[in-house]
């Protein structure tokens, strides 16, 4: 009898253990998903599993139909084809079931709501990823894209930068240094200067205020050199002023005038997810300035459209000259209207788009000739300008460009319409001529 009682106790214990284990894994009462629960942002609370599965499959398919998943990298788009985005609905539902399970002691209680993402895998072959820029960390970017798809989020994501991406020289220039310039102090500040991602760079703030005895002429030379480098990138030119007349060291239209006292600055903005670093090397009469960064998302080139504006000849008269004498007081210089465009190209040379960078007006400098006063009555066939008419570049008055021209130079988003002519000093002289005597007076004035 005793062995029968013991056997019965053993059977009862085994039964209770088995039942307890089963109850410990318990599922939700009536098989309903707890109210308020979501999967990938889709409300599934109160549904049974089959209803939820159908709804989730529909929402995932709808999200894919709305457009392609795009990775944004420095203005360029890296497309992930829809067929590469795989929603694993079966595994997603398994995760739902696991969240519905609760301990046996809560079997008759209310289930707790939950919020989980879809299970998503983006399947990209190595050949497909080979076309992505080396600066992009493909593995981390795809993981971020899977997270975004898992919540049916926005279909544009920012690329994750590869911290180990190799830097290279993306633009470089080597120029002769004018004899009167002393650039060692500038080179020390320029070398290693970094413009970080999404950062602005102001020439006046970063250099003019920090370089000892900085002056506008040397600053403008370096700002011009930097401008030529940035034109070979997608860096945005926010503020830039042309010289009043063509500087000897630069191509017309590819120049930048700076003067802190006149609030003439050169400002750029780096729209990329990577930085640019400047390298400056002074070797004798040559300065080499380079721009280092990761491989660019496109090839950038610049081009100019130029219209030459011929100069006029203006005559002045003096009692001190004998008949037949003639002195050239100022040589004439042609002016120009110049448009600068930046071309975005593929490595194969195909133009993707053309970007207008600037439209500059350089007024012609008149040629001024001094003649004897005795010739004044013999100029019936020559042009005699009325006193006070604007003469172009160096006169004490009337230094503005013709009103129809608008601005002396329009560059970037910071140049307001109706801006003053390029680089006019407060006393009426130009940036290059400020502090010098005017080159001519009224054309009919007799000394």
C-alpha cells in the first residue's frame, strides 16, 4: 500500500510540474494582441495573429510602392532598389507571438502593449556597392537603412561616413607671388586649416583678424586662390566680391576681393558630410595651395562667358603744353561682363548640371590724354565729355557702374540685388586705388 501512495504522489508532482511549465509560457487570453501595440508604427492592438499578419504585409508592400530608398551623400543620391529591401513578415509575426507570451501568474490579467519594428534585410551584392563612394561606410549605412525601413520611416537617409576613408588632393594651384607680398605669416595660419561638415568659413574672421599686419592686397590674392580651388568642389559660395579692375594674378571673373575695413568678405559653406583641409607651401617666389578631402561625389569644372567692353579716350587740356605735345596720363583698359558657371560632371565627362556662380561687371578704364590748351578749339571732331560725367574706374565721383548693370559682382546668396559696385571705397575710389590721387579730373578743365 505504501508504494501505491508514493507512486500516486510522484504522478501528482509530475503533473503539477508539467502544467506549471505550460502555464509559464502562456499566451494571451483569447489570442488577441494587447491593445495599443504596434509593429513598425502600424497599429495592431486587438487583432488576432492572422489579421495582423495580413495588415502588416499590406503596409510593407505599400511602403515599398511609395518610392525607392535613397541614401543622400553630399548632394548625390545612392539608390537602393525596392527589390533589395526584403520584409520578413513570418519572422516579424514570431516576434509578435513572443511579446504576447506572459507568465502563468498573469494568465488571467490584461496583456501589456508592445512596440516592435518589422524584421527587414537589405540585400546588396558587392558589385552594387562597388559604385558607392569610398567615403561612405556601406555596412553602417545599410544597417541604418534597415532600421528606417523597419519602422516604415522616411525613404531618404544620410550616408554614414567611413572614418577610415583615404584623403586626397581634390584641387590645387601654384602661383607666382608678387614681389611686394610677404605671405609667410599667412601660410602659417592657412596650412592645416579645416572646414568641417556643414560649416561656414569666413576669410575675414578666420584669417584677416588673426594674421599680424594683414592687408587687403595680400588677403585678396589668397582669397582669389582659394576661390579657384572651391570652384572645383561643390562648396557653396555665400559671399564674394570682385576687384574693381582685373588683378594681374587671376583670370577675369575668377577673383575675390577682401577688405575687413570695408566689410568685404569671402564666405563659403561646406554642404557635405566630410571636411576639407587646406595645405599651403611657400617655396621661393611660388605659393602652392591645395585642398584635401575624400573622393568627391562628382567632377567639378568651371567655365566663363565673357563680353569685352572697349574703353573710351578722354582728352584734357593744359596751358603748359606746347602745340603738338601730347601726354598720356592714364592708359585705357577694356572692361568686361563675365559670367562664371560651375559644371557638375560624371567621371566619364557627362555634364549632370550647370550652376551659375557669379555675374561680374568690370567697368572699362578710359584712356586719358593731356593736350595743349591751344588745341581746345580744334576738337570739333573729337569727343568732349561734359564735366562731372562718370569716367569709370578712378574718378573722385561717379564711380558707380551704370545702373542697368545691377551689381558690380553678384555671387552666392549673400549678394543683395542693387548692391553697390564692386569694391568702391568710402571716398569714391576703388579698393585698389583707395588712398591714391585721382587719375583724371573733368575732361575740359584747363590748368
